[in-house]
C-alpha cells in the first residue's frame, strides 16, 4: 500500500526554494541534481520536522551498523552514494509498510477491535477528552482534520510514539516520558549557508550497533507480537533485555494503535497531496512499558542525585532561555547529574575538528519539544541557538565554565528583581508567590532581555580566549544591572502623588541596586558566581538583609 523507505515519503525544501518529495535513499545521500539539494524538512508542523530528523536517523542507524567513532569519521569523510544507500536499505523495506496484511509500521502486530478515534487525535496538541468535555479547547480546536493522507498519518503516528505524553489509564508515555526535548547539531557551510540536509543527519549519528537480521524484531517492535504491559502480565522493557535491541530507542512503540485506511482517495489537509486517506485509528491500552534506563541519543538528561534514575529534560514553555541552553548544550561540569544529548556531547568533543574545519562557520544547536501540562499541550518549543564550539578542549572547558557562571548569575539577578518587585508592589510581608503572576512575568522578561548579552559575551570570549575572564564577567553584569533596573522601573514606577507607596518603592529599588552592586548578601552571591571581587558591603539597615 505505502512504504516509508521506497516511496517518496519525506517532504523537503530544496536550496532553490522549491518543495519536493523524496525517498529515504535520496534524503540520506549527498548527491543532488545541479546541486539543488534538500536543506530542510518541509512538513507544515515543527514537531513533525523534528520527528522526521529522528525517524531518518533511526533508519540510517539501522542500515549502517556504526560500531565506533572511527566508523563515523570514515562515513563523514566519504558519505555513501544514493545507490549504496538503496542497497543498504533494501533488506529493511518489508518492515516499513504502512498497511496491508503483514506487519504495519509502528502499529500493533495484532488486529485491534473497537470504535476508531478521530485521526486528528494522533496529534499531540489535539485536545484530550477531558479538555473537550470541559470546552477548554480554546486555542487548539477539535475537529480540525477529518482525515490525513497516508504520509501525514505515518508522520503523525511516529511523532506520537516518539513523544507520547500521558494519555489516560494504560496509555503509555514515550520511552523518554511526555514532551522530551530533542537537540540536533546543524552544521553550516563556510559562508554560513545551510549544508545539505543529509550532512546534518550524518552529524547527528552516534555509534550504535545494528541488530542481526534474525534480531530485527527486537529493534522494530511491530514485527512481533506486542509486549503487552498490563497489570497482570506486563513488565518494563530495558535496552539490554533479551527481547529488545538498543536501536529500538528510535522506534519505540508505547501505544497500541492500528490505523484505519479508507479505500477512497482525497486531498490531505497537511501534505496537500491527493492520496489514500486515513480516517481514524483504533487504540488499546497497555503498549510497551519502557523502563527509565532508556536514553535517547538526541535528548539531554538530568538526575536528582547520583543514585536516582536519569530523566529526560522537558520543555517548560515555548522559549529556550539561556539557562535552558546551558543544560541542553553543556550540562553539569562532571556530566553526572546533567548531561547533554549524546550527539551534542560528541560534537563538542571528539567531532570538533570534523564539524568545524578551518575556515568553516560554527555549527548551531536546534532544539524542539512540546511543553506539556500532564496530557495537555501548552506550546511547542522550537529554537536554534549558537553552539559556541571552541577550537580546542582547553578553550571549550573555559568557555563552558563561563557559560555556567553567566547562567547562574542571570538566575540570581532575576531572583533579586522578583524580590524587589514583591516589596515594591505588595510589601515585604505579603504572601505572594515569586514564581507566579506579575513577578514571574518580570523574571521571564528579564531573562529574555539579557539573552543577547549572554550569547554575545560567550562569542566574544571565544573570539579572544586570552582576554580577561573578569572583563567578560563585568560586561555581562552590566547587562544584568541595566535590564533589571529597567524592568523594575517599568513595573513599579514611583507614584509622586502617593508618598507611602513611593517610599516603599524607593526602598525596594535601593535594595535592588545594592544587590546588583554586590553590597548585600544576595549581591555577594551574585559577584561570587561571576568570580568578581566582592565590593565592601553597606551595613544593613532595619528591615534590609545584610
């Protein structure tokens, strides 16, 4: 009916600006007619485009059997031709049929009985039953898409399985939990222009052994009876169990789903193509229950402590702040309690010279993921930021240390701003949460305002690593001070006709100025984070912390 490997499944944007549909072997090879090569995926949804990267990488990892970093370096230096990719992908084509009588891509091995759900429920931002019952679907409405074409349905299915949020009793989350972040390396040409999409995919491959032919079902779970995980017969599945292969990390199947394909053709509202339509899907609970030991190579992870299991970093909103950037791009200094995605770690380490040869532009970091509130999607985070890749390991360590200190200082200054605004607007004794309402908004605006100073400060240090770190820290502190004072004055102007309020606001402003000058207890911590010499403190006045 439709094959994701041999048919033209991937929509791409060509360098010329035209849009085209290509098959997997065309996508992964670096040959292009008249050099009009693909530079981006072209689905009309950001989550589909991030998921398309992951699917393409999973297909490539399946076909390549990259056993170590040396094998990756050989592939980077001499990429495979389209013919070579066709040869490598051919044995796996039967596993990527979307419909028919045999195994179906990412669908339950067994036929499922029951009333079909609307096909648009495959989309993570489609309101759940709770939201519809409460008429809470105000921003993302129900009944948007009565049907999908085969290609859009396959992409929606993969996106749901890869990022599945909680979905009610027995409906499993993805192996990374609901709403995990994906982080991708984006290499650039010497003039900063886009590299071929195939080159980007190669940059994000990691060493991973492919399964032997007789073990293919252990990597592609739809090729065998579903490992049902109900309360009586189920169990958690881990990457080194005998029933699974580590490569299943790209092809997780937490949801037991079978698509309902119509015999009629129509125009797909997402792809715009005339093709067979998928009108719904049948879902049963208790799909594969993935244990916490799975770690996706494109996702950053954290741990509460050294004995706890790692958990995937999630989006908190539709923005990637520079504090978030540190966790996604760098992680903790010892890499134990917070570490970047494996592909990012390799880019900032062993692959530094391959990704940024002499004269090349610095690669960038692309991040995507759903910010979730339990089962409901809040916003989709899609951001592309500098990677800040240094030419040597020593310079990289110095820059990463500076970035962590900058991020800590930004958080500390935001906290000082919120406390000062609380005193100014509500009084010191008011029971007002610092992380809600106007105070939370002020902190978020402050971080957004100082983001350019964060990245320009790191870029300046990278351009001249011999410069004094103290000078870079003082420049960043200056940006923090200006932004905090401007935000305070915007939200708490002094009312000249209300002396009592004016006195409270002026006192709060003076305290904030003391914090930002290092002359209070909080200010001392701020200066310590930036490794700046602490100024002599003022003696504490009544009601003012030292």
